[in-house]
């Protein structure tokens, strides 16, 4: 019943440091005790607000140049685009049908294999210090 009585008042309870080891008597904490307490985020914001002001335009530019096109490509991948449909009624939502179609296509898997082979061959020089030199020993031609 203590919680119900305290909920109606603007105070909350806490155990004082003296009383932690001894009795469990709770003292009411007043709102004045919290004066000057701020979360770490707001303290950092106040301290570095000029730096954030300089970084904000760059973040907005990154959002416009990278994130918006990325989002629109993902949305477009779930739609059917045919020229006549776009001109008449707009794109049609088809869900994962585009992905199912491409995963069934053998040409996709063939081109993916060639791309992986080429990437491994070209990166063997770049990652040679970290174990990528094994591709050279296996006979993968260098680009």
C-alpha cells in the first residue's frame, strides 16, 4: 500500500546510504533532490553542441545521397515495373516474386560464381598479409 500512497504525491522513495545495512526504513525523496540531475546524453549535447551543429549538414547530405536512394531501391524491388503499366496505372506491388524469380535463374548463379572468383583473385594481393595470399598458392590467376 506504500506504493499506492506515494503515487498520488510528487515524491518517490529511496533507501538512504546509512540505512542500507540496517533497517529497511524508506525516506521520501523530494523533487528538489533531483534538481541539477541530467542524463549523460543531455550533458554531452550541451558540451558539444557546436560540433553537432557542424556535423549535422554532413549527416543530412549522407541521408539524401545514400540512404534515400537505398530505401527507394528496396521499395522498388518489391514492385513490378513495365513501361505500359507505369504510364497507365503505376507500379504494381508483387512482394518477393522478383527475388524468387532471380534465385531460380541459372544465369544469376553462374554470374555470381564468376563475380566471387574475380573478387577472390583481385583481393588476394590486397589481403595477402591476412591470409588472402592462399589464393595465389591455389593457382587463382592475379588480375
